[in-house]
């Protein structure tokens, strides 16, 4: 049975909606493979809820399949084989659902809703009219879920058919480093950070790793073998999402190799200029695969002057940075030799970026647990000549500043001097909490400096950071 980790807050949202006793229209979004279906199926398991996962089919086939999923409505969810209902159109289906809610509270989950709307473009408007006239007066919990995040966002935007109708909106995000590590609790803390660097926070990928084997063995099996899931997944994911997979792969490859501006990305990907690459980047952002980062002081500016594009998904970053360049050799059966080539310095240099992300997530956890003041954002702040790996902000005020070192050497007093110098550049006169993060430990002279918090890997996995359970 698949391991079910976390989703405490998300489950609470769903449980509260069921217990409210009011009609509920909930929109759930999140990128593919993030665990939406597992969350919704678990929620529906013990309740009178009909759960349907849509496929890319014609409307008549979808209505036919829904007839089987909604059969339990006609038997009040009693045990036994339910009949298969027949529907002429969506209006009839929705009327049957609302009629069934007259005698008891019931639910309907339409997972992968964009596939339904693709087959029936008027469906969002049909649901809007039905909700306004009938659904909002019922004893029903209706959940619309989808992986095409841009489409789900448009649905509830001011120009969308369902604007103002959802009673709750739920975004299911990838796990952070803390929960990703729970898929391999017996591995060392270093290897759990490396796991996060390779698989990110996607449970579907994390479940592929066998924690009774070593991380290196599992990377060889999954990513550096032609039959491995993580060797095949990136191309499959891009093909499933885009009509021009080669163009999108070229863009992802360019970003993974260090291009951060539209012009750099366009040049490295061979796609004309910045204006031409912009729509592709926007689509990648909409699916949660690429992120546009801005320095914290520009985070609320509509058109920030400075930004960087990075791959938001750690697995795709890993694949296009370390696996894809060696694809031919791996297909020839030389995966172990490739892994030998990458394993030390190259792999560690790659993991250092994921470690920086984990350090930012650690500060968010400190804030969530009340161990530092509330923070409005935690990001990466770069400036000419340097950067802050961790910048925790309260509005426009720098409250936490940190530097992360994924090296085999101890962090030294000079690293603290560099951090103070960076704070003086980006936020002169401020007095943020200073933090140094180390993979290997700290020079003993740093321990005497009471003006800095020294954070080890052990600190980053403390149980009291799991504030969601409180």
C-alpha cells in the first residue's frame, strides 16, 4: 500500500467542508503527480461521495462512465453492486445529483476536471447556472480538481465562469524537504537532502525509492538505467502536457544549465528572442514546472525590473542537469559509469541548490512553529556581487538572513563576515536574525558568536518543526 504522508492541513479543509452542513463548491488544483487524487480518494473513502477521474474522451463516453460512478447515489451508498445510471447531458446529471442530496449529505468529486471541460467547453457555464439555481441550495459537497493549473485558475478568476462561486479553494503543493525525507527515514540526513534534490517533493516519485537500499543504488536503478522510471518520466511528462514537446524540452534544458533570463533562455534553446520564448515560459509557470523569482523587495511589484527563471520542480532540474546530457550513454548501458563520473563533486554542486531551497523551507517552518516572528515571504535575494541564500521578510523588512554551505568543510568566521556584508548591501541599517546552515559543521570560533544561529542538518529535521500537527 502506498505511503500516505502529511496533507494534514489539506485534509482539515476537506473535513471542515463536509462537517459544515452547508452546500460546498471546492476547487482543488496542483501539478500532475503531486498527490491530489490520493488525497481526494482518501477523503471520499469512508463517506457517501461519488468519485470520478476523467479521461480524455468524448462527452458521451464521459457521461457513460459517470453513470457507473454515480450508481451508488440511487442505492443511497448501500453495499452491493449499484446500477449504472444513464444521462442524456450534463444538465440531467447535475439534477440527479442535487435530487439525491435531498435526503442526506452526499458528495461528488470530478477529478481531472479540465478533461471534462475540454470535451464540453460549455460545462463551466452549465455548472455556474446550476450552482446558482440549485446547487447552492442543496446538501451537496461538489469538488472540481485538476492538474492544469492555469485552466483551474482561469475558472475562478474574475473572467471565469465560476468567479465568486467556490466556497473553498485548495492548492495541493509538492512536499518540502521535511516531508520528502519521511519516505526514507532510515537514510542519513545528507542522503535525505540528496533524495529531495533528485525527486523533489512529488510523492509519486519518492515512492519509487526503496529505502532498504542505498540512495546511490536507487539512483542507478531509477535514473541511470534505460528502464528506470525517472529516466523516462521527464520526457513522458512533457509529451503529456505540451503539443510542442521538443521546444519545451529545449527550454527546460536551457534553464537547468543556468540560463535565467528570457534572452539567455531563448539564445541557449535556439528559439529566436525573448519575446518568442515568453509564452512558453508562461505556460511552464502555469503548470508549476518553472518559477519566476524576484528579489524580495520587488515581490509585490507588477512588473519587477529584475527576475530569474528557475526550474521549480527538483526532479526536472535533476533530470535535465545531470541525466539528459548523458542520455545516449545511459541507453547504451553505461549508466553506472556515468554515475561514477557524477557522484562526488558534480552531484554535490547540484545538490547545493536544493539544500538552499531546503534552508528557506526550514525558516518557513520556524515561522510556522512560532520560533521566529511571522514572515510574509522567504526567498532568495541577489544583488551585484553576491546574494543572500535565505531572506525572510515581514513586508519590506528583512527579518532573517542566512547563508547555506553544502560543503565537506566547516563553515568559518569569514562566511559570517560575508553574510553581514550582504545584509549591509541589501538592507543597510537592518538587524535581522542571522543564520548559517552547514552540511558538515562549524568552526569552533563561530560557536562563541551569540549574534548568529548555527543550523545543522540535525536541526533541520527536529520533530518540533512539524507544526502542522499542533
